[in-house]
């Protein structure tokens, strides 16, 4: 094991679910293959996981032999259920009863058969979601069961049943979430979708492979709110792009129009403004032709968002008002709030801050009336920025604190990054340079981890503003130059970087400023990030000293630094509530990590598999934005979890 291959070794063991025989057979291949090659060949695992050891029983010479031996010991009914369960990545007992009970398998028999397969370790307990236990097949068992399903001639029929059930469930869920619903119930739906995300992906892949575009688009439409909350724009764009290109003439016009409209919303950050505009205009034309008001509202909202991102304020204003009226007509709060957000951005750019605040407060009222705290938090974040800019730092603290709590509870990294940047600007307004550094750096790290180039650009602009405050004009210009390049590639120009360059040119000769602007633009992003997070030493400004020690008083329009509680309290107050973002099982596991237990020890203590323990810890990392066990252990001890 080396530093270079250790993560790949972990991936191999996870893919093999910690099964000792499978790991031994994989390790035997290290004589002729690298770890990376073994990992890549696990798709053909039954060929890879075999040995010629003639001194071993047949069932121990290969994973296939072991599985065939186990399979032959099952009753016929157990064999039927096992192969049918291969369509799921994870499932509940109720799902197994709905999809698997037919043609030789009675619904009332599924419970006992299921228990028997759990006892035989062919099914393992996966997780408990809102009081419902979920299960899964180890990957190798699932691959074998899928082969048996195909051999039995049941593959297409079973996937059809799974598709019908999934479309029905997701569309019903979308209808419920689209109306008034308590926040706790919304969170339950969200966490259930998180857990079933791989199920949805596998089903969409099957639909695309079978040319069933209509059903696939309906699945995507039902997943629209989820994809936006989780900012899964790349996934949604890829699915819809393929589905919309599959037999367009066989798709009903309303479904296709809505699919094009949602694709336009999603692809703006992935394919760029031109692709988004083309799709939105096609959707709008088709919506008008077939008289579908939903597609019309979404396409108008997509056009408004695209125009706002590209700086076309008049178009954003016009489309935004049309989208707002259309959304109200069909009672679509999601599209209504998005339209209000666009109009607030346009108002702010026009210098109409009071109008922007009124629009954002309207958006908050809508979110609170239907129980959607995500919509509330997004608007609070923008209000916090406005409050910071007008010098009302008390209001900004309250608004950003609440927004950050909600985003953390949701575990949405990009929104958390935006809010963290807003807190950084609040720290900058307070003249707290170390606090601003900390929050802007956190914003960059979160954005890089989430893979959002727009978020990276935003974080680099924030760090450039910090460099201006720290009297580092060369660094400020270099950071702003990279941010502008990233936005240019996304067809999303911003005048923020240009304003920063203008500030730099006030202290540097134009030639020197332009040279610094270009200095980092051709570097790989990872090198830019490294430079951005490496702060020069010995450059502290007077802002880093307490106000009482400054020789000159703050500007009259800048409140004294001690007039408000430190913005860093946002982080500490946020952490005090963070345990609520975890499930009871996750808090239990976090406590054991805090006690220094390994995955094996946690698995033994809780009577679960090591793979399940590892998955819980990965979920905790995602929710709390941690990257190491050390961070988690420290957090658990700080919150009194563990002994």
C-alpha cells in the first residue's frame, strides 16, 4: 500500500463489500495487475475473481463458484425473490412486495422469504430512513442475481414494473412537495430521495437503453425540485439531453415541452447560455403550440435566469415578470420564487435596493407559507448581502445566521458556499481580516469539492476583494483574472472582477495591473486554488488591530467594529445546532468515531457490516462538510457525543 494507491485499495474493498473471499481473489491478481487495473476490471468481476487453486473446493476457487453453491441451496421461491431484487440498489420491504410479488411469488410470502435471505447474508441491512429499514444486495451478489434474472427471461418485465411504480411514486411526491408541506416532512422526502438516488439513476439508464424517452422525461420532471436543491445540474442535464434526443416525434408535446424547459434551467451552468437559450425558446414555442401553461412558465423562468446570468437586465426583467405571472396562474411556488429571485437581482443591479428587498421578502413569505425553508434561506442569503452593503450589520448577522443553519441542515454544499462567502463579506465590513480569510477560504474549498466552476469564480472574486483590503494589488488582480476567465467559459460575465481590476489600477500602473490580471489565467485550476489558499505573510493592515488601537476612527458610514456581535458567531452557533442534521444512527456512529473506534470496531459494536459503517461515515462527511475522521472526532467531542 502506498499513498498513491491507498484510496483505490479502499474502493476495491468497498466494491466487494468487505467479503473476505472476494478480497483474497482480487489481491491474488496484484502479481500481474496494478490496483487501478483491478478496480477497473471489477465490472467483469466473475472473470477477475477466480483462481486455479486445485487444492481448494470448487466454491472457493471463484466468486461465481461460491455464489452458485449458495444459490443452489436456496428454495425456488428464495431464488425467484433474490434475482428480482437485483433491479434495486436499495429497497424497503414494501418496495419488494410491490415489484417482486407476481408470477410464482405471492405478496404475503415476501416477508418470510426476505427474512430468510437476510439470515443467509445474501441480503444485508442498508439503512433506516424515517423509521423504515432499507436493504441492499452486496454488489457481487447483485451482479450474479441480475444474470439469473436475465436467464429466467424476467428482466424486461420486472424493470417495467419497477418503472411504473417509480413514475407513480415520484410524480405523487412531486405533487405533494409542490404544495404546502411542513418542513420536517419536506426533509423526510429529501432524505428518502437521497437514499434512492442510485435507484433513480439506474432506472433512467434502463429507460434510455430501451428507448422509453416519454417515461424517462416524466421521471426527470418529477425530480426537478430535488435536482435543484442538491444542485445536480450535470446529472439532470445529461439525462434529459439523451432522452430529448430519443425519438422526439414519439413524445407527447406537453411532456416534451416541459422536458425542454427543465433542460434549459439545468444546462445553463453545464452547457452555457446559448444552449440554455435555444432549449428555452424551443420549449416556449412548443408550450404555446400545445397550450401547456406549466411548460410556458418554466421556459419563461429559464429565459429570465439566463438573461440575468449573462447581464441582459432588460430581458431578465421582461421574462421575469412574464414568468412570475405564469407561475401564479398555475400555482407553482417553485417557479414563482425563482422568478422573484431573478427580479430581485435585476433590481439590485439597477440600484433599486428597496425594491430588491421587497421582492426577496415576498419570496420569503411564499416559502414560509408552504413550509419550504430552502426557498426562505436563499432569499435570506441575498437579504444578508444587501444588509451588509447598506451597513446594517445586525440585520445581516441575523439573516445570514438563519440561512446558514438551514443550508447546513440540508447539506447543500453550493448554497453553503454562497452563504459562507456572504459571511466573509460581512467579516470584511466589520474589518475582521482573519475572519474574512477563514470564510472566503471555506467558500473556495466547498466550491472546489462540489465541482461548480461558477462557485469557484465567486470564491476567487471574494478572495480578490480580500487582497484589495490587505493591500495586495498584484494578488487581487491575479485572482480576479482567473475568476473572469472562468465566468467567460460559462458565458456568465460579471462586472465584479472588472471592478476589482479598476481598484487595482488605482494603486498600480495599468501595465503592471494587466500583467497581474493575466498571470494565473492559464494555470490549472488546482494550482490556482493552491495559490489562492496560500496567504502571504507580513501583510496585515490596520484593520487587523482592535478599533481602539487605530490612530484614526472608522469611516462615519461604517459602524464601529464592536457595535455588533462578531460574525464568527455565525459559525459557532451553526455548529451548536449541527447534530440535528444527522439521523440518530449517524449521531451514534459519530460518537463512536469520537471515541476513536475504527470502522471494524464500530461494525462489531452496532452489529452492522463494515461497508455500512463506512457509508454512514461518508454521509456524515457530506452533511457536515468534513474531509477526515480527525475533524469528525473533534466535532463529536465538542458536542458531547461519545464517552
